[in-house]
C-alpha cells in the first residue's frame, strides 16, 4: 500500500464527526479537528515539497532529528498516564514509543532514524511533521478511543455518515 494512502487512512481513523447514528449513538467531533491538530503538532509549519527535499538532504542525525540506536531508560511510567495507549516519550525527542496496557505494563519501541512518533496518527512520522514538545498535549487525542470496544467509531463508514448527515440536515418542506 502506498505510504500516502496509509497516512490518509490513519488521519481519518482518528477524526470523528458529530452526527446521529441509526442506532441513536452520537459521535462527537474530535477537538480540535484532526487537520488543525496535525498542524499544531507540526509546529504550524506548512512545508512545500522543495522545502521537504532540502530538509531531508541536509538533515544531520542527532541535531535535526534524534538518532538513537537503542531504547534508553527515561522517567516515563505507565502509572503517570490516564489510560492505556501509545505515548511519545518526550525525553527521547519522541523517537521512542511507550505502550501502556490496561495493567500498566510498559512496552517500548524505537522509530527508525529520521522519524519520530506522531501522537495523533499513532505512527512513526518524519521528524519535521512533529514538534515533540507539543506531543504531550495530544496524549488523549487518539488514545482516548483505544480499548473502547463496540462503542468505538473509526469512520470506516464515513460515506454513510456524511450522506445521512446531509439528509438529516436538509430542511423538511
């Protein structure tokens, strides 16, 4: 699968829409909306393709992006998190992902060099797409919907939701 398709799927998977479902369930819109959140997480930088190519070409590991080869011990603990989920470890400049399960067990993963953990899409992303210092503000953004069971809506039926919303919002004559 093409990397852009995966990223777009991940983005839509984390955004929710406010509408009435056929069963009466209401889905609340993610706040702030996903595109705004991704912009905030990227430090409100809007790079063009030429800028990105230049960044990648001139980037220096260890200064422009973290370049860890092993997972270091940090002060991160699952007990300090509100809920189970996936968390960017800011002490590693977000190159390390910490996963906490429902029993406060901790697993750690290392993103490849030139990538860091994107707290919104829950994937390793180019370092220039993530301002690691903003990551802690988004710890609950996607993690709040993990481990929710049947009540979880990940927009796998986005077209149906949009059509139904348009029908419900059409004035009755």
